[in-house]
């Protein structure tokens, strides 16, 4: 019973995997993806001359903080309001 049931279960789970591969995407989306020829080399050429010396790392909201309140705010202002 275990061997027959296991065989049937294995067949069903593997069939789900094969069915998921056969899913087709929207033809319009496929056209947009083909028109947008982006490669790693092109992206590198675009950003290689950027200077990241003025880069400012902004921390995202913590789970207990309100993201709408913190979005786009100056961290110095937040320090004064939270204390």
C-alpha cells in the first residue's frame, strides 16, 4: 500500500512541476521583453562613470516604525522627533 501510494503521490507532484513549466506568459509582455534588450555589459557601460562618493545610505523603516512617516524624511529631523 505504501509503495503504490508513494508512486501515485510522486507522479502527481512531478506532474505539477511539468505543468508549471508549460505556463505561457502574456504575448504583449513577451513583446516588451524582446524589445527591451538589456544585458549586463550595457548596464555596466551605463553606470561605470557614476561617482558614488556622494552616496548616502538611508536606512529603511524597522518593523515597528511607520513607513509612511519615515519615507523621504531627513534622519536628523527624525532623531529630534523620536526622542
